[in-house]
């Protein structure tokens, strides 16, 4: 496994070209690119340009509409449902978050459920848009079924992430952005590429037995909900994942549970879909709907400082504030570039050839 | 350890008498009683009348105001902050949830942060009020510091529960109501009473070493966040607990993190409190702000049925829908009574003697 280093701008230009070749408008191509590159910058490599080939394959299958007519299909002062028209989640979710922010500006809070969408990238991208407006941001999405509920061996839920983002003052925003499974699928992919076992409690085999080999996941096994087993609270991870599924998909009219359309193009969605596409749920609340923003920020700074000062078990490993490692990665990679593994570069260059755009130079 | 069985009504009358002796109005005494008894009915024994002595001791210490002037101190169309005036969380939280529901009726959603409150009982009680109005309910609270963040040996957070409640059609509501620690404190109390070890991953000792003895928790140890250790996602449990702390306390102006006032009266709150009392966060969203209620309920029923039908690992243990065991307990205990262990009955009867009310007959 070898790494190649690319500047942010090189990857932006490349990615935008791909989306434009898919038929996206320039505005949509720039926006979708921004969401993907943000993941690479923040060190969440599994959700960045490494996914680009996946989007292209879904588009080739006719499952992504590059020119969606995204529209509001139901609405109150502070709530709405958006139909993504099978567009890229990378452009549908920002539309929905902008709507949530607009409602929050006027009425204090805004909540938008989305149906008929696709993978929306990193949840943190969307939640952070609220933070820029001195609001608390909230972003959820359901995803390809890979996780089994407690007591089951069946893939019924996605890794269904939850993200909350909170503005702070002198410190950066606190961003909780987490899969509701014990391990994110990206970690399994890495272990598989390296031929390594994973820790007990991450996956089970197709019969529900504890498993250590990433191959067991591929062969009909499943990821385990946060908590790993009943004794360690996996019913809580299941409950969180169920919450994400219900808010994102049952509430919006998207497909939920095992019917959530798979991200991989070689698997067709199950027949008899109960809804349309993937679902998201985006929210924004004005901080000054509760207390003056400066009071909140001062107390957030105090909160962050106190947690940084919490007594460490090992003097060399202090408490990590949620969102801090991602921001450090972003600052570093903006300057030093984004490393991509050779397999990803090869995939991207295959696409470049197919779409007749300039390859990434290595 | 012996159990005594009491009818719901006997415990209601007793509990109401205690709250009235504390100086609560009849209306508040009835409401606080309703919250506590609901916990006993639903089988969450740690949060029912077993807590009554704790409230009385806090009142004796002057930390609970039995005649609070609960008021809205900040407000927009869909957001508000409520000052609980050091009242029982058992009456402050219902005030806040009623306000959230009122706002949701008018504007689609309502969100209320609460400061200067006390323990609010089970989160599910409050979230279920929204369900009665065909809304999605949300209830959070911070709590006495007992949980250490990942990489720390210091008690910085409470078991900070998250509750979402969703209405369904022919099936009962889905209620996700969970501590964000691996194990609830109540489970530790039971293990301690029985002199038993707890599973690895529930607690650590005062230096952050893995521990199995409930005594280690008492002697300066801490509960672990959901996920137990970094490898199994404890940073996610920490992130969830942090989210609850921020929404409940930093947003409202309550005391957060290690400053959250302890529930036990023999421990004084830390000096230099950054806010006032405990904090809660209550929310309500109209389902029909997103899609027609009948569509939602039909799809919830389909969701529930599909998860009940998920392939079980063991034929005798099907997937448990969140909220189902609590409802079964409620139906059973309404008919067959509520079992209390002798230690709880003795505590209650000591209070009865002190307050000069009729003891529970055993």
C-alpha cells in the first residue's frame, strides 16, 4: 500500500470535473465537491474522494439523477419534508440544511426530513453550516443495511450516523459526528485490505457468532451496534440507530431498515420498497433562542477547557474534545496536502479514463 | 433480600403524602407522584419511589424548593429557556414539555432548555407526553457526575440519558430511553447490594484501571461511557453524553460537567458553580409537520413488524423493540402490583415516621 499526496485544489478540480461529466450543473458539481473534499481534509478518508467511484457507478445504473428537481413537499413554519428527486445527497442535504437554517432564523428552530436522496457524505459538513450561523446543527442519515439489531443476525440498519455541532468562542466548534455502530465500516475495509483481524465486538458472522475476520462480514455477517453485546449496551446502540432510521426515513417517506438502498451499485435495492431512496434529517436551532450567544460561547469555552483539564489516565493522552482531531487534520491537510492510497488513485484514474477527463498525476 | 408487593394506588397515596409534607401544592404533589410511579410501573425501579428518600434529603438540605416559581426567562416562537427555581425536576420538566408541545402545536416544533432544576425521573415520562399529541418527543437531562470521558479517570459527566419517543399505529410507541453510560448506575447498586462483580467494561477504578468490583466505583472510580473503551467506541458514548450535557446545561444556564449538583444530599455541589442547578432539554415535533400522521403511523407499524421479524440468533429471543419491555411491565404491574425490596420499604417507612404519615403496611 502506497500513498500519493495531492493538494486540496487538485482534488477539487478533478472531482468537480467528474460531477460535471455526470451531468451535474456547475453549481451542484462545486457543492458536491466541497462536501467530499471536506471529508478528505478532515481525515475521514472513507467519506471523501474514495467514494467518488461509488457515486459514478450509481449514476451509471440510473440510480442517481444528476439534474434533480429538489423540492419541498410538506411544510410548517419550522418543519418540512424535502424530496431529493434521486439527486446526490451531497447537494440534496445542503438544500435541506439551508431550509432548516432559514426557518431557524425566522422562528428559532428548523427541522427538515429528506426522502428520495442518496449518500450525503460526512454528517459534520451539514451540521457545521448551522454553526456558521451561531446555531446548533443536527444531521442524521440512514444508510446501506450492514448492522444487526441486538439478538439478530440480519443486516437491518446502516451505520446511521448522528452529528451534533455546537459553536464555541475562542475554541473551535464541538462536533460530535459518529456512526451508531461500534466500528465504522471504513475501519473494516482497512482491516480487510491489510488482511488483519478486528477486535472482538465489532462484527458477527452470518449466524450471529462472535467473529474477528473481516471476511465474515463480507460473507453475510454484520456490524454490531455501539455497545457490541447486550451486556455492554448494544441495545442502546440499536436504539440510537433505530432513532436515526425513523427520523431520516420513516418520517420523510424514504426507505427504512433493510430496505434502505445499498450504496454499492452491484446490489439492487430490495423489491417492495416502502419509501423512496435514502433519508436524512437536518436541524438547526438558534443559540440565542435560549440564551445570549456570548454567554453560551463563554460557557462552551469553559466546558471545553474543563474537559481538556480532566485528569488523564496517562499523562501523554489527554481527553479529546469531539471534533478536535478532525479540525487538526483539516488545518494540516490544507497546508500539506491530502494523502490517498494507491488503490483509490487507481480507481479515480480509471474513472477519469472512462469519462475522458485528465487523470490525477502520480 | 425480600420483596413486598404494593398496588399502584397505595404507592401513589403514600408518595403524594410525602410530597405534600415537603410543602408541595396538591397539584405538584400529584404530578411528581405520577412521574415516580410511572417509573415503578415501567420496571425502572431505580427511578421510582426508591428515589423518594433522596428527594426528601435534598429538601431537608434546602436544595429543593417545594413551592417553585417556575418561569420562562428567554423565548422565541419555537424555543425557550425555563428557570425551575430549584423545584423538583418532576414538576419542572412537565412544565417545560407542556411549553414545547404548545409551541409545536402552533409552529410545528418546540424546544425548551431548563436550568435550576433537580432530577426529573425517567426521561420517557416526558417524551411520551408528546406522543399523546401525535408528536415525536425528546427528553434529555444532565445528572450527578459519575462517568469519566475516554482517556480520563475523573468523574466529569452524569449517566445523562437520551430519550426519543415515536407514536405508532396498532403497535405501542417506540421509546428509546437510555443512559449514555455502558451500564446505568442502578445496575451497579444492585450488584453492590448482592456483593457481586460486574462485567468488565462497566467501571474503572480511581486510577482508570479496568475494575470489576462495585466497591471500586464507590472508592473514587467511575462509570464508563457507552462503548466501554476506545477500541469499542467509548469516545462515541462520551460524545453523546457531552451532547446531553451541552443541550441540557450549557444551553440553559445550568451547571454542567463535574459541577452538576449531586443527587445525594451528603455531597455538596462543588464551589464556583458555572450555572444554576441541573439542566434538562425537552422537545416536541408534530409528525404532521412532515407527513400525514396516518402515513407515518402505518409506516411505523411496518417498521416495527419488520424488526420483530428480523432473523433471530436464537429462536427463543427475538429482537426487542425499544420501549416494549417497559410497556409490558406497565401492563403487568398495573394489575399485579409493584414489587419493592425490603431496603426500599424500610427507607420509605423511616421517612413516613419522620414526616408523621401512615407507613406502608407490610
